[in-house]
């Protein structure tokens, strides 16, 4: 990764703004998740707009121009249209012409999936520079009264430029999925069902609810703390290092308790910096890992060139992890 940029929406939403609608408290939210605040996008902060802003900073940090980018790989689960791909629109917004671009949907593991694809494109010679983006507007899919989700998910974007280097900077990916557990995190109705309900409601004078994210937090937590140790060790083994060699650990910012559990089982050294961006940013799904990397680097807890383990996991249930050298930030 040659350079990294992020976009954090302007609106900061503290727990105090959410608690009444979910019959909760600031203490309960902090204890359950570690979250104190999150960012929710305003109408002008679209998937494309946030991606473009993050990408511009990533390109500047990498010292790479838009004309030098051969492909754009964009990960999101909250683009509200099926086409065109957000990646293609972002490429045009950045001034790229005739550049390969596509979206992928792998939930909260999306950025790591996109990063693996980008690294493979560069290694194979199919591309020299690839722009990787993770972006979400999950506030569009939140039921504000849902005690399980309303306080967790948030918005933002992160982008990285992947390109050639003298030494390997992105290790082999360890990834997988378990479709038998799709009920753990999912959209509660597809859009065809929603449109059918809207038509019926219009005919009867009734109302219907839009599709929302629903989550079984206990099921996700059990899966995370029992399975993800194996995923982390697989990524470390593929990179030929141990947990003791890490300078930093950047897990998906899903829940502080999951992060704490992984730190314990992996036996991370006290010297390893651990991303805690969830406290002020919430869970931004595919944008989570690049935003957490930026926070670590911006704070000085980690430095460009440090060896870090990334681990994305979530809806699918899907996971992906790889050992990387941390990039420069814009």
C-alpha cells in the first residue's frame, strides 16, 4: 500500500442522541461496544462523494496520479442502486478515462477482499496501480428504534493505492465465508419484497417499512471469538511471521470486546499498537479498516512501514485477513 486517505462525515452523533429511541444509556452502549460516538453522512455525503474525497487523499499520499491508476476496486454494502458500479462513477469523478472499475460486496470484510484482489492484479502484471476503496452509508439502512443495531453502524470512506515495491508489502490473504450463518447479519427484506409491500400499502391506505439491517449480536460474537483466532493465525502463517513480530493489529471495528478477546488469544506483544477507531467512529463495515489504519497513523501509535495484521469480518459470514506494511497517509 503506497498511500492511504479517508473521509469522515461532518456530523458527529454522540450516544446521547441515540439512547432515548432505543431505551438505553451511554454507559450501556460503551460497555457493550466501546462506542462513544459515530459519524452519519449528510445528504451531500454520498457513497461516490465520500469515496472520491478519500481517493484524492490516497493518491496524493502515494504520489500517484489518477492517470497512473489501471483499476478501481470498491467495496460497499450500502450502495442503494445496482448499477452503474460506484467504482466506475468514482473513477470518472477522479478524471480517469477507460479505467477498469468494479464493486464488490463482502460486508465488513470488504476492504480486505478488495485489497487481496488489488494485490493479485499487481502481482500478475494485469495492473501497475490499483485504487482500493471501502465505503459505507449504513445510516441509510438503520432502524433508529432497533436496540441491536441503531448505535453500532456508521458512515465513512477509506482508500488505498496499491502498487509495485522493492519488497513485499501485502501478504497472502487468508479468507473464507459461511453462508449457513447469513441470518446473523442481513438486510431484513430484499427490494422486490419491499416494492410489493409498498404497492399493497398504497392500495390499502397502510404503510410499510423500508429494508433495514438486522443483527443477532450474540451469534456474531460467538463466531468471532471462537473462529477468528484461526483466521488470524492462518494469515500470520501465510506471511511467515508470528504475532510477536507485529507492530500493529487492525481488526475490523465491530466491537471492542471482540478486539480484546482476539488480543488475548493471539498473545500480542505489549508493544503492538491496536486500532480503537470504533470509539469515535463506530462500525463502518467496509470502510472500517482503512479508517482505523489512518487513526493509528495519525495518532502516532503506528508509523508507515510498520508490520500490521489486518482482519475484516462480518456479514456473510465472511472474513479476510492479511499482513501488510502500513502506508503513508494523506
